[in-house]
C-alpha cells in the first residue's frame, strides 16, 4: 500500500499545477499536508491516500475511473468521490453545499475526517486569500462544517484541531480589530 501513497503523491505533484490561493507555494503541497495530518491522527493508509488525492478530480484533470485504472482501491475512489465537488453545479459555494449534503447522506466518518483535515489546512493558510473569502471561511464555512460533521466525527482529534485553529484565528482577528 505504501507504493500507492508514493504514486498518489507523484500524481498530485504532476497534475495539480500552479500555486496556492494567492501565495507562491505549489498547489499540490496542500494535498500533502492533508495526507500528513490524516497519518498523524492514525487513519488507515487508504484514508491517508484518499486525503492525498482529495483534490485530484477537481484540480488535476483526473476522473474517478482514471484512479481505478491506476490501481487505487474502490474504498479510496469512494472517499475521493465523497470529497469532490460536482462540476455540473454552477457556483463554488453551491457545489460545496451539495458536497456537504452527500457527506451527510453517506454517514462516513473517514470522508468527514478528510474534509476536516482539508478545511483545517485551508483555514491555516487563509491569510493569502482575498479578505472576503477569508472572512467567509472563518465565520461561515468552518463553523458550518464543524456543526455538520459533529454526528460522524465530532470530538475526534481531527475535528478538535479544526475547532482549535478556527478559535485561535478568530480570536486573533478580534484582537486585531480592537
């Protein structure tokens, strides 16, 4: 399975081009951090690999069938699918809400954990985002995800990390404004 993680990392590095949301950091580094966080929290190798691949369909011109053809397990492909926006839906926020509905229906703790690790990394690097998107993430998106994921992943280390990071950043924002 370690070979699959190496292949997943190479695939992400090759297929997710450009830089990350307003910074000069390569975009694929985000996927590596999400995967590393899941490993740190003790998730299975399939979940760690799915965390590495969580953006590959949206950002890497790769289909779920491509992943199957590359030898990734059906569980990995399913987790990636649950964490992927539907491009047929117009508007990023609408796609995100639709993905959240799919996660609620699936009742899959591991898929929620990937999204929690994903958003935690996004929140940590939100200082490079346009101010309105950063504010939306800190004041709406992250609290909403915490609330929605509580039944499946609440009070777990990955859930608690997002809550801690969010509270810390929101506290820093409040201090900065006063």
